[in-house]
C-alpha cells in the first residue's frame, strides 16, 4: 500500500485543508451551494499551481532527472539502519525540478562564478547550480555524509557540469572555517541544512567575508510548511526558521526578500558599502574610491549599457572580436564591413546572443560610404558613443619594389579611411559632448616587424598613432577621447598556411610570451577604452603584443 503523501509546503498544506473543507461541505446538507462553489474554485486554484509551475518550467537535464529518480527510489530507512548515514533522510526533502531551475537561474542572473552550498543531500541542487555556472565556474558543496557524496558522484561524472563540483564531507561549520582560513569568497551561497544552525552559518559567512561584494545568499525552506508564520506553531524546525527569518529581517547589514516558491527561498544581499559605513559610523575615508565613481564599482564602470558603437572591418578577425566584446558589455553594435555577407553573418551572431546589432556595407576608403555609414547609425539609434575604426589592409613588398598603387591603396584604407571615420564620427560626438574613438594601429608603428617587408603598412600604422595623438589632444576638452590599440601578430587561419609557416617560427622566437596573439586577447582593451573607466586617457597607444616590441 503506497504511503500517504504528507503536505510539505504551504500550498500543499492549503490544498489539504481545502480538500477536507470541500469534503465536509459535500457531506453536509446545511452548506450553501455558493459556499461549496467558492471552496471548489479555491481548491482548483491552489491545487493547480504546483502542476502548472512544473509544466511551464524548462525541463531538467538527464543527469538531474537521474539524481531525482535514484533518490526517490532509494531505501533511505534501510541505509540508516545499516549505519551508512547518521540520520534517516526524508526523500521529500530533495530539491525538486522547479526549485532546481530557479537556483540555476539565480546563478546565471547574479553572474556567479563561485558558489557554496551548505547541505547537499543527494546533489540535485548542487548540479542545478553548476549547470548555471560558466565553464570555469566552481561549486563547493558541504555534505555531512561520505555515503551521500559517493551516491551522487557517479551522476556528477556523467554530466559535463559535474567537474565544477567539489564535495567536502564532514561538519559544515568545520568546512566554513577551512574556507575562511584560506581566504575563499563566493558569489552565491545556498543554505539548505540543519535548520537550527541557519543563523550560525549565516553569521559566519558575513562575519568572515565568505560572501563577495554584491554576492547573494539563498536560503531554502524559509516558509517551512507555513509554520514560520502560524501563531500556534510548536514544530522545532518551524520555530528555528521563524527566528532565522526575523533575525535576517532585523539585520541592518543586509536586505532580503522571501520568494513563496515551494517551501520558500530567501534571497539576501548586503546593503551598499556607503549605507553600512553610515550605519556603523566607521572612521574611513568616504570618497569616490570607497563609494565608487557616481556610486558605481569599477566593473560597473566598464559596462556599456545604452551606448551605441560601430566597428569597421568587423566581418572577421579582430573587428569581429571587438564587435562581440562591445556587445557583450552592453552596447548596441553596427557591424561595418566591405563584404556584405560577412557583416550580416556577424550581426546575426550578435543577435543570437541577445545583442542589438545591425550590419552596414561600406568601403571606408570612400568618403561617401563613410558619411552614409555614420548617417545610417545616427538615423537608427540617434547617437554614436563608440567609434571603433579597425578596418585595414596589408600588402608585402620590398621597399624598392613598392608601387605607388600599393602605397596609395594601403594609405587609402589604413590612414585616409581611418581619418575620414574619425572626422565623421567626431563631428557627431562633438555635438553630443561625449564620445570614445578607438583606432586599430599596430605594433608595426613602434618597431619594424621582420623578416616580412611591409613599408606601406608600417608607415600607415605609424600615421594612425600620430592621428590618434593629435585628435586626442584636440578633442578631449570637448568630451571626446581618442585612443588606439596596437596588436602584435594575431593568430588567424591565413598565418597557418604552408607559405607562412616558416615565418611563424621566426615570429615566435621574437615574442617573449612564446605565442601569437589571439583576437580574444584584445577584447578587454577595447571595452576599457570604450568605457567611462578610461575617461582620463586620450591620445594613448595601447600596445598588446606579448612583449615583442621590447626586444
């Protein structure tokens, strides 16, 4: 005979009570029909909620489904009788589908990279959160029982996200002390363990800075079968959680909200440093270093939300990487390239990542194309805040053989085209009183790369640096900063061709870093120069070449 399910959440308790009330009403001849009808409607609403949430929530992964199935089918009473666990573990306490996906979503929303879970049980919650972490993210799970670690590990091993999880067995408080002694910090902490110790875990986390600046603490079971707010509660766990909720509510160090999901999830964040400073009347230097410029921490100052950017030569290579970086940082991006198909392909890539992007076909060596490009962007988005002038060409020849055609073609794109883009975008920015212009120069502006011979390219890129320096000094007092990036030799498919392979080995011998640049090595630089964090920098040539120009 199957066991009768005991109501485990406030909604389940409510459904149970409404069911009993409806049965009493149905068996009594004295209950008005209208009251019976209202009871049925209330029961329909309450009983349908959890099922609807299950159906509408994104389906769990196969490893999560396997953990859940194995846990539910396991004989935990027998395991306890055999002495493999210290306590009899109620299988209904396992984190479920909706809650697991909620935790995964919270990890993603908070952009957490390091998560701490106190109270793993069978690992459903741990793996749910690990699925929300980036590839280099990590999760430390505190588990009391070695048996439970071994129970979950084979399923972790099947998941591509299981490698992010490290399970530490033993007392959770001992693990917390170990982590604190090592100076560890976490972006998110999930507490789902022995209820009487919630306050102790919470205080230890805050008192020992285990939670990063702007980190989040999530607490499970904070509505505990509705016993936390029912006046006649005598349940020890309900009373412990009532005390915990009230303690957090009264704690001036944090802000909290309790989400009525299943048995309740509390989301707790620190108050701002400025608020905490005022409350404690701490003797600190209360300035922009402490508060952040305009109250924004340094990483927030690197965000480009609401900004409009364009990148020339964005159909491939460095330009494509710049377009992705600026878009990921929050900017709208116009993808400019002479090749229509390549520009459209990159714009589609950005769109698939949720970035607002358009493609524009333009040859920047033609003044009409440049002006049309600028006009199209302003017409579409009303402004240009970031101009990334990256398009360029390179043709090799010995200096004595360099034709005027090669010289003119190189300069028309690399220097004349960059100038026209700077001027056209600059006119818009000067009217706005704000703008960031970022030109792509080259290490060749500093040294003569060898053994290849590229007179026109080297000279044009040196001109880009001087153009940048001149505009940077002329325009900074009107709100426009102009800087450039000088990459070293960048790893592209062309470089790996058979004809260039001998040159690659020669280049590598000249690079202290021992490798060629990847386009991703340049992305942070363009975001920094495009952001408010670089407002005092202008006319600068930011060299990123693995040290090659130093030898």
